[in-house]
């Protein structure tokens, strides 16, 4: 493997926990109050579904989050009962259904990302102007390059 590609992979693996740790809100960890009725896995499912405007099959969703359909079914059932997702017939396969976000699910995803956006702004606002410029440039490059990946 190319040494540069290996170095990029190592830096990427270091970046993910760094982002998580730096953007975690310690004030929320200390409070015992649970803000959401959703588990981490349910929240992850909503995030995945938010990028699937036309919905996704149970099989496709299970493959994307790397769990079995048997494990996914009760998760989707709970989210459907709580009105976060809805099942719609697949127009291409009368036996299948597509899982889509319901309005409540869209709101939950929006609130989650809005909260992350505000937290990110508060964290980077403490940086020097030069660091903010560098971060803006670097993130712009990362987004552009990752957009090229399959």
C-alpha cells in the first residue's frame, strides 16, 4: 500500500474520536435527564433514513447499518409506533415496503443536526482567526474529496 494512503488512513482513524471528544457536550453527560426517547441505534437509523428521500427496503437498511433484518424489524416497529418512520408500498415490488422518515422523524433529525451545528459554532468560535481560516479551507477540501468517493 502507498505510504501516503496509509498515513491518510491513520490520520482519519485518529480524527474520528478527536471530533467526537471535542464536540461532546460535557454538560449533557452530567445531567441524568434523558432528552430523547430514542436509543443511539434508533437515532442512527433516522440519520441513515434522512439521506434516503425515496425510502429504503428493510434489506437495504439492514445492510447499510450492518445488522440482520431480524434485528432491524423490532427497531423499525418501535420507530413506527412512535411515529418517527412510516412504511410505504414499494412501487417496483408489490411484496416489499420502503421505510421512510415520517414528519416526526424529520424533525428529530433536524433538531439533532441543529444542536450539533450550534455546538460546533460555539467550539470553533474560541479559535484564533487564522485557525478558523485554516479549518474552513481544510474542511472544504475534505468535503470536496470525499464527494468523489464511491
